[in-house]
């Protein structure tokens, strides 16, 4: 290993510039991007020795997008070309199938050693700019991986640190082996520190508040970046949404179920900027279903806007309306109705139930009289014949408790009581009928009350 005189000069010059800069500019907040910045210095390979990045009639530089272009020189393998290489790139080795580029703090992609060509006019070897598949004559394809995976599965690569200096290792197959970009007595760096300021404008989401499982559009504008990467953090889980447009762009994000923080990081070859925006999920009100059953009538509603409802009768869905009324004159008693409502996204179900009630059984008591025999017949009439009567109780004026209590005729549904009075005047009779409905399990009770006036038969003047 030797120490190049040129390196001594570079180290001395850089040290001097740094010292002068320390007095003239004690703090540099930013330096505008340089369109094309040269790379200088030496990398080292144990197999081929020094690789010069700023040789005579050659040299490597980096453009404002971080791409490396030009040629480095090795006395043993000739020119090494950066930039302008054509696909296909080798696969299965490098993590980036592209030309060499500084992305954030890493040098990615490929370089290629090209066969040397002797220029008789210049009396020296010059670059073979084609660097095609047949440009070499020694059986080696010339590809050099700037980052990738080693034979044991470990990763390697060249880093770009302090906005100026390269470090780490590239790999040049068995011909070159490992290439050290920061060896002792050498090193590769930019001729000037370049910091391209990055600004991210208007990184926001539209809308910022959405219903659960809704969507929003993330948009942004940036300047000075080579690449941007978008991520989202939902419920503590970070999801990488991948590279996005560098200058401006938008991404639609859907199925958001919880408050989500979107973050963007934009990088160039030595600088980065970050921005975040938060999308909140609107908490929907819990459904409030209401169900009412009256004789022959079902009424239901849910006052919460946007809910989804299902009404079932005996387990069978009969309506999906949020509210309504159904008249059913043949509705038997004991039918279970079930109303289930969820919010607009089908969550937070609430169910209420009700059992149908039987219609009331009305009753009318009507007196008919025979004044000659001082007899009054009291008649109870029920509003339906779909019953099985078990007992009728009569209570009234001058009624003897020993009298027959019930008398039911299934043909005309008449319940009667004959009573003989011994006095004239107002007579009141009350009747209470209890029994079972036609289903044999539902009881009912019907009552009525009426009055009559007991008097002498007209024209006979007979006393009682």
C-alpha cells in the first residue's frame, strides 16, 4: 500500500479550506445545490490497488439529482464508468438495479469497469464510453455493486455522510473484491460540501375527519428532493406506503378505521425533510332502535341518522326500513318481533324485542224486563266468539248470591242472568267474564255494567 502524492495535496488543501472557512463563515445554515459537483480522492482494493476518482482526462461528478457520472481510473483494470450504463443490470446481488445514485445517505446502484483504449494522439489510455457487454477482453463483465448482499447473507454498501464524504464498501466480483471508499491515506469525497435545502409545502389530507372505514386524499408539494417516502401510523402500526412523487403529488388512502398519522420524508443526497398530518375518525352515535306493539299494529323507528335496520317477525325479516308502521288485523298474540339497528358502517348493533299483544275483547250488558212477572233478564254480549268461557260473575242490586252465576250459549255468544225483583226502582248489575282465547293459552277478562228501572206494568196498577 502506498500513499499517493496527490492525496497529500488534497488533504492539505481541504484542511486549509476548512480552516479558512471557519474564520470567514463560523456557521453555514445552507448551501444551494450545485448543478455538477466533482468527486475526488482514492478508493482502495486489496487486489487492484488504488482507484482514482479525479484522474487526468477523466473524473467522476454528481449532478443535482444525486446521479454519478464520468470515469474513475485503475492502473490495473482501466476505466470504471459511473452513469450512462444500460440495462439489464445484474440481478440477485444489488438491491438497486440502476445507475449509481446518492439517495439520502446511501450510494446505490452499479458502476462498471470498461476496457482501456490507447489514444495515440494523447499518448495515453482513455475511457471506452460504450462499456458494452463485449467491452472487455479478459472474460470479466466489469460490473461493480455499490450495495447489496454478501455471500454469507450480510449486507454491504457505500454510505454518504456529512453531505460530503463516502465510506463503506462496494463489491467487484473476484477480480476486484471489496472496494474501500474510506481507506487509510485515502478516501472519496465531494470537492465541496453540497446541502440542497428541501421544503415540503401543504402536506395535508382532504378531508381531515372521516367516518370509520372512509377514505382521504393525502397531497403535498416539495422542492429540492430526489425521493419522498410516505408512511402511515394507524393504531401504533406503521405501514410504508412506498415512494411517491418528489415535487408534488397525491395518494388516496382508504379503509381508515382509527385516527391515523400520515408522515412524509423527502431526501436528497445529504439532506432530508419531514412533515406529518393527522386524519381523525368520526365516532358515530350508537343506534337507538324503538319498537312498539299494539293490538293489530307494529310501530318502530331509529332516530339516529344513517343507521341500518332490520325488522324480523318470528325470526323472518319483514322490513329493512329505519322506521314504519304495519297494520295486521290477524296478528295473533305471542309473536316475537325483533328490531336490530347498526350504524352506517354496520357496527355497534343494538337489538330490541317485543311480543304481540291480543286485541281486547269488549262486552256489553243489556237488560230486558217483564214487569208483570217482575223479572229482568241481563245479557252480556262479547265482541268475539273466539273464546272459551270459564266463568261469569254477576253482582248487582238485590241479587241473591245463590242464583245461577253463568249461562253461556256458544251459538250466539250470549251470557244471560234472569233475576226476579221484589221492589221497584233503579237496578244495577255488573258482569265479569274470564276465560281463555282461542289459542287455549292466552287468558282474557271482560267486564260490563248497566242499570235498569224496575216498575209496575203500565195500565194494570198492580203492586209488587
